[in-house]
C-alpha cells in the first residue's frame, strides 16, 4: 500500500452494520480503510478481508474509543503506520447495551467522540474531514420529542456529542480540517432497529408508516460523500425521514 497517494480513512465501530458497510464503500472508492473494533476482532478482520478481496486496501485496529488510554495507543499506531489521517468517521456509539451504567451513553456519545477527534487532529492532513454519524431522533431532539421509550437519554447524549464537536469547528478549521454530520432515520437492518423492535415495536412501526426506511447501503453511501465532498463546515447530510425535516424546518 502506498499511503502517500491513498486517502487514509478510519471508521470507528466498523466491525458490523453501518460502520462495516461504510468501510467497504470507502475501500471500493480507493481509500485505505482502518477498520476499528472494540471486541470483535474476527468480524473486523472479515470486513478487511472483504475489502481486500474486492481489490481494496484495509487493516484492523482495535480500541475501545471510550477508553482514553486505548485512544492514545490508536493515535500512535495510525501515526507510526501511515504518518497521517485524512478522514475520521465517528460511527461508534451506544447506550442501549444491557447493564450499561447511567453515565455510559454520555461518556461514549459525547466525551469519547470529542476526545478521539481532538487526539487525532494533529495527525489529520490539510483538506481532511471529520464526520460524525447520528440519528434524526438525536439531531432533532430539541424540535421533536417523538423518541422511543428509553431512548431519550441516548438521543440527548448523541446530540450533546454533535454540539460539542460543532463547537470545535474553529479549531478544526485552523488545521484545514472540515467537519460534517450525517443524520439518518431508523436504518433498516441495523442492531438498533432490532433492539427497538423488541423493546418498543410501536416506534419502529410508526417510522415505517412514515415511509420506507433507508438501508445500510443507502446510509453508508452518504457517509462516504460526507467524508469526501467539498461542503461548508458543519454541513448536515440527511438520510430519510422527510417528516423530521419538514417539522425541523418549521421550528428553525
């Protein structure tokens, strides 16, 4: 791999779902993709093997992004291996995990995102991009309180993470690094939809009634655009959920 000509892209939480598909699409577009995982090394390696089998270039890098020491090690590894990072996709998030303590969602969805972005910033190349992946339920939490039962703390923590990163745009800009947001409706086939179908099936049914849910492939395609297109800092890409967009427009 010639890292001097390939775009180096790190996708967090990329061993499955949206992260894995985004990694595959970045790889298909010619980037070298660093596939981050927390625990499932084999699944992450399967993602890498799929990218390589399709003619792309990728590698695995394990780290719990909510652990500052693990993040520091990950930064060192990226710097040692590639010398730079061109695109950072902040996809890892959570809070619905069984047994998670009350503060976990905020630590992961806000604090860890800010820590990882600021830790990676010295490695990022001019013209690079930081992308945060979120949901309409989080992005529009202040305008729309139609949030599935038990999901409100997670939605608020994700919005807090987005807001904290937006506040860092001047710092990103000083280094020539852009910042974009990708917000999506419930995404068909993801673990979050499967969890909600068990915990609050009515919330999923209501979203399906509003229109077809975007697929993982649809959402990943927009993440790749958000990581490469020339747009204004802070630009938000919306995927699905036209009713959210209409309601948001009325309150802004």
